[in-house]
């Protein structure tokens, strides 16, 4: 690269495509060991949280920095339950929206619309911002479930005041209380998706918030970013791929062809993990369990064959299953429609987005990277009549 006149500073220029390896913030929320395949939230290993915690407790941990006491958790859960309801106008608007856009686009609209009625909209004190955050985390599942009920011509099911976050979502979606075991599996899936450092959507939220814009705008930025197939949109595409493959005996040929044609296998690879994603390990166990429970091993057997071939072919390059590979199979057995997989990811990740925004703005500096100019140094302006 040749340095052009527009770059005013003459110090060493560092360029990292996709910001790989760039440290953009200090954080005490979570850490990933990409070599060992470890993930901790506020120091606690993800495996412990998956075993012992609930989404509500994990959300508290991520937002406030430590596990809640019994009374703090009760109060936090009570607040979450109370704040689940949507403003009437938003509920009505969801009924008017077209039935076929991707639900992630609907979620963007619903979050932006709900923000207009937020009683703490203008508040910027810590308590007000926290109420906004908790309200958002509580309302996103309602937005997703309501829209799904409306688009499928079913009555909306209001939140159930006695159910926890995960069980209540399945209840609002299906119109009946889930069995305890399935509610727990979904709860664990939400815990595993709740936070993951400065991934693209969290960074998008932080960039928006760093301009001192509001938390709702930051979450809208994050939702738009999560939608992409290289990020949260991968889970939905994994099941499309399993469908396309059809049977386990066709998996090897499919993968080898895809790799030959330089196509990506969704649900594999990660910027940080160069080994098995610890979240994928836990989700794989649940995918196995549910496949056995329902006597339908179609998806899991294709998935395991893909995994075997991918690790054989690309394991040495550090390409392993990521969180999105087995989550789709789990969601399928929980009766969640495919195009809601990414909205469900957003529902879980909303807490990670909010935690990072709250942490960053406490010691805020606007994000403003630079681009290295590689265009021409000088071009004459040619009047339009003379252009050919
Ligand atoms: C997640 C992801 C975007 C990370 O991208 P990244 O850190 O920029 O990695 P790169 O795109 O530079 O990939 C590095 C190498 O691995 C290969 N690779 C990465 N993921 C791959 C995949 N899923 N399938 C096939 N090859 C893959 C790339 O082709 C590249 O090969 P090359 O060095 O021969 O060019 C990428 O792994 C991917 O596209 N995965 C599929 C989508 C997905 O599952 N996303 C969810 C992430 S949680």
C-alpha cells in the first residue's frame, strides 16, 4: 500500500481486516479462550451456568456484575414479569404489519416502535436506563411471539404471570404451557446465547451508544447486525442445509462439494474459537437427547456426519462447530419455527448487548476508526458535458 496525502499522521499504520485482534474496549463482562474452548460470564464458566442457573439469574449477573441474592433475584424476576406487556399501540401495529417479512425485520420495527411509549424514554439516570434495559429484555419475547401468532392467524396469548422467562415465551408462542423439561432446555439455550464479548452485533450496539444515542437505538442496530448469515442468521440456514442434504449418506459429498466450490458450511468456524465452541458442545447433547426423545434422528445424524467431515477437512485450520450448528435442531424439537431461530437468538443476546452498552458508556469515547485511503491522489473535475 502506498501512503497517500490524505493520511495526516505519519506514525505506523496498522490495518486489521474485520478488526481482527483489535482491542476496542476494556470489559469485565465475559471472556473467551479461543484455544481452550472456554467461555466465562463474569468469571463463571458457562458450563456451571448451564447446569445451575436460569436466564433471569444469568441476566442479573451480566447486568449487575455478580450473582443476585435470593431477594435480589426475586425482585429482578418480578420486574421482568411485570414489564413483559407491550403497549396497546404496538400490539395493534403488529397486527397490521405484512405477514411475510423476515421476523428479524419485524423485531427491529417493534423495538423501535415500543421505544416511543417507554415511560423512561427521556431518562438517562442509571435507574431509568436500567428500567429501560429490563423492559426491553422482558418485551422482546412478547414481540416475537405476538407477531408469530398474528401472522399464523392465531389469537395472541398474553404473558403468563407465573412462568419464568423461557417457559413464558414457549407458552405465548404455542398457546399452552411447555413441559418442565423442555422449558429448562430452552432456558439453557438462552443462557448459552446471552453474551459473547465484542461480536458484531454487540459492537454495533456499542458504536451506536458511543454517540450517546439511546439504548433502544443501540438494540435496533444490534438486531440489524445479528440478522446476517455470517452472524446470528446462520442457525436458520443450518436446518435449510440439513433439509437440502436429506440423508446422512449424502452429507460427505455435500460438504466436499461445498468446500471445493469455496462455499461456507453454516454453523462452523469462528473468529475467536479455533477449537470446539463450548456452547455447541452443550447444545449438541440436548440435540441428541431431544432426537432420542422424539425418536427422530434425521437431523442429528446428518449433523454428526457433517461435523465429522468438517473436522477431518478443516479441523487443522481451527474450523469446528459453533453455537449455531446444533441450536437449530434443539429449537426444532421445541416447536420453534425456523425463521424465529435468529429472533430467539436476539431475545437471549439482548442482555449481552445491554450489559456492554451500560459498561462502555460509563467510560465512553465515541468509536471512530479510520479507513486507509487507497484511491487516486488527484482527479480533475470534468464538467458533465465533457464526460464520456
Ligand atoms: C464465523 C465466520 C464469519 C468467521 O469468519 P472469519 O473469522 O473472518 O474467518 P475467515 O472468513 O477469514 O475464514 C478463515 C478460513 O476458514 C474458512 N472458513 C471459515 N468458516 C468456514 C465455514 N463455515 N465453512 C468453510 N470454510 C470456512 C474460510 O474459507 C477461510 O479459508 P482460507 O483461509 O482458505 O481463505 C466464518 O467462520 C463463517 O462464515 N462461518 C459460517 C457462518 C456461521 O456459522 N456464523 C455463525 C458464527 S457464530
